[in-house]
């Protein structure tokens, strides 16, 4: 069975969106993974299918109800479903390339997209949701974060990237940012491609790339070097 993403959202029409084009879209069409966007509102309460309410203790905005979300999650993933359950949340653990590798190696993901002020805390514990953040800023909903996370996983699935392009040398894979890339033309606006890359000396090319990766990482992301 192929890798399966189930997204719980109030805006299922946002999917597949960008995931339906290019690398991830081709892979979707080829059946290398599947995507199901489910409407949380189908589990809303009463005639108006209410999904949210005012925060206990007061304050601005609305909070997604625990009972509504739990019933949406239960309908999407039964007890035998071994996929990790994530809640997109700025409070979550920062998502990394290592997480993408780990999730891509599993059966898929169930992802809950928050909206408004967030979700009732009790459903996080009650349905064992792992909170995941895509960065230290606040977006208006979990849909774009869910797309970011899904895209990062899908491109790592077997057969999605071209033969040989395992992504092993990409940024973050070895704790370094990627070395600079060049292509034709050889000269452009007075700027040329570094000679070593045209030398045909594979050892020298590998050494140059390594040095450049280390230089860029030290310059831009010294934190990556200390955590290696
Ligand atoms: N009041 C919340 C923010 C709510 S933003 C707080 O201060 O933490 C509404 C929803 O957008 C969130 O429930 C979450 O699902 C999503 N979201 C916003 N920013 C995000 C981020 N950086 N990473 C992941 N999800 C995010």
C-alpha cells in the first residue's frame, strides 16, 4: 500500500493545491502516494454544524471544539491505523528534515489543521496528537503548514525523485547547507563557473563542494555545526 496522507481541515478545497503539481503532483498521479482532505465540519454540532466556540476564561477569537475534532479524527483513522497523528501548531516541536525522513519511511500521516485561536487542549491529549511547527511565526491556519510538511515527506518517497537523486547531499541531510550549484552558460554577465567544476576531477569537485558547504553553513547557520 502506498504512503497515505489524511488531512483534517475546515477548507478541504485547498487540497491538493500546490501538492497537485510538479514532483508531488506527478507522484500523486502515479499512485506513489495518496491524499484525502476531510471536512471537519461534517462532524459539527447541530443544524449549523458548529465546530468552534468562545475560549473558556474569555479572550478574543474562537477555539475548535474537542468533541468535534475527536469525532473527525475517529472517522478518519480507526484504531488499527498506525499512522502518526499530527496537529499543526506554532507551539509544536520544530519540523526538521530528519522528521521528514522518519515520516516518509512510515505508512503516512494524519494531519489536523487548526484555525482561529487553535484547538481545545483536551483533544491533543485525548487523541495523542503530536504538535508540530513549521517555524517561529503565526499563520492563519494549519493548511499551508500541512502542505509544507507533506511536500517534504513526499519528495523522499521511493521513486518520487529521479533515479540517483536520493537527496542525500541536500541541505540539512548531513548537517550542512548545500554547496552552490551552477549550469550553462559558462559565462553569464561577466560571472563564470568555478574552474574546478569544469575540471572533470571528481575528487577535487567533491572536496570543493564540501568546503563550500562548510563555509556557507558556518556563515549562515553556525547552529547547525554545533548540533552535529
Ligand atoms: N493562538 C495560536 C495560533 C493560532 S493560528 C497560538 O498563539 O499558538 C491558527 C492555526 O494555524 C493553528 O492552530 C495551527 O494549526 C496553524 N499554524 C499557525 N502557525 C503555524 C506554524 N508556525 N506551524 C504550524 N502550524 C501553524
